[in-house]
């Protein structure tokens, strides 16, 4: 969040540098997927993994959240067809491998964004101390006021409030709190509803 916050309050030249670092980090994450997870399958019942020549995708950069808060992010729609490197056939992506690489690609984006911003602007990152201890710590830019990050997280606050209501409703209906899997489903529902 601190990257979007700094981007929102920066002068135009600095904001352009931040956006360029974001775009390069997106490209780095896509390159990671192409190199490590983008395959198709050939042969009887598609049992043989086959290398491809690369992915086809469209990237859409957004600059705010649905709630109107600054939120520099990019959605990437990946076509399901790839060209097999050797045969030249256009075949479906082996989605299982891409799915398994999802977290690694996300971490590639995060670490590369931090790298690009550190090199371009000299900023430093540190772990945020107020996060969920069960999750990997979030790293934020040192010096960006956390209160401003929180102020510009109104959608997250709305989702959390709705999630709590859904959890209370679940407990009232079932006589028990939701299981971890049910909690994930409630969080997804809260996200969609807000």
C-alpha cells in the first residue's frame, strides 16, 4: 500500500518513476511465469509436457481501487492458447503449472518492485509490524506514514466489516464459528459484495 500512497502524493516525475518500476515488476513476474510455468501438453491424454514460445496477454493498469483510493495495480488477462516450441501447434496452456506458480509469481513481483524502487529512488523497505502473525510480513516503504496507508484502504475496511457480519451470521445459523475453509469462502463473498 505504501507504494501506491507514495505514488499518489509524489510530484509527477517521481510518480512516473514509481509507475515505471511497477510496470517493470509486472514484466518480471510474467517473465518468471513464461520461464518456469508456461507449458502445454501433447500426446495421448496430454501426458507429455511441452515447452512453449511464450504467452499472449493483455495488461490493464488501474490507478485506484473500487472505493476510489489510490491503488496502482495491473490486471493481466492471459490467453489460454500457446504455441508449442517444437511442433508449432497452438494448444491450451497447462493451467495446473501456472496455478502452482501463482504465489511465486506474486513474490517475484513484490521483490522486483522493491528492487526497482530502491535502485531508482533510494527508498528503503521494512516489514510492517501490525500484520497478521500467521501470514508472511508485508514490506512497506520506510517513511510513508502508515496512517495515510490506512486512510486510503477504505475498501479493505469495508470488506473486513462485511466479513465480520457474515461470520456472525454464519455462527448464528450454524451454532459454531466458521472453519478456516468456510472463513475463506466468507472472505471471498465479502470481497464480491463490496
